[in-house]
C-alpha cells in the first residue's frame, strides 16, 4: 500500500520548469525528513535533494544545485521539488521518500527511508 503520492511530472521543454509534489494522508509528515530521488532505466536510484524534519536544512546533489529547490508545507502534509532550467539529462522518474527524523549523513541512501511514492515521470524534450 502506497504511503506517499507524487504528482506534477510531465513534459517540458529544455529550460522549462516543473514543480513536483509529494503528499500523504496516512501519517503526519512533520517528523519525517523528505527526499527526492530519481532513477533512470538500468541505473541506481540517485538522491537529488533532501529536507530535514525540523529546522529546514536542505541538501542537493551537485548536478541540480542552483536549479532545484526543495521545500515543505507541514500544514498541507506535502513536500515539493521546484525544478527550474530543466535539462534533457534531468528526464527520468522521480520518487519522494520519507525517513522518520532523518539522518542527513545518509540522505542519499535509499535503504534509509521508511516510505516511498510510486514515482512521477519527468520528460524534457523539445
């Protein structure tokens, strides 16, 4: 049974923007760190960005720094990934994941996460 639901993926031209959302109605997201991962066919799942449960600390993989912004709205039980200046290399399936209290030392390790969404496809093409 899915615990997180992603939305907001789609087709965008290079240089365009998308905002992904990650929501749950099954538990309170407040106490969970939230991360966005992406996975291309035949490749390992890559941690893209992370936001802490409490103080709003964020991390980004180098390839998206300055272009992507992670945020959360605990009142809406939702986290977001704003993606600007999208490039063809960003095109793949994006997943959100939640880790109770969160460990920023291991934020890029998929095995650390308690809940996952089903993924949303991002396509970047002219």
